[in-house]
C-alpha cells in the first residue's frame, strides 16, 4: 500500500547509494508526497528505476524536488507547484 512507499524508497535509496559508493539523495517533503501518492503501475520495479535515474542524475546528497521527478509522476498530480526562488537545481554530471 501507499504507506509502504516511503519505507521502500528509503531502503532502495540507501542500497543504491551503497552500491554506487555515493551519499544517498534526499527528498523534499513535496517530492516524497508525489512519490507516495503516485499509483506505480510498474510496481516496486518502476519505483526502483525512478530512484536509479534520480541517483544517476543527482549530485551525491542532492535534495530532490518535484520538478526532478519523471514527467508521468508529476503529471499524475492535478497541479504543478511553481518553482520558488532560490531552490537548488539538480546538478547533472
């Protein structure tokens, strides 16, 4: 269920960070909400793929914001929050 998403997310992020020997990425409350409320048609495998993608793009220890998530996850919510001034960009290598 949805209540399991944050636990699974944390476990996967830590595992992938260990495997790649990098600091784990972190999630803003809003990004975490998007991920928790998304229906995940591809189940845990799709969640794992999304996290691998984010980890590959992000600097180690980066804070993931909603705009960094895949478009289909963002589109699953009715509104897209406006980008606030001074929010950190996700740095792409």
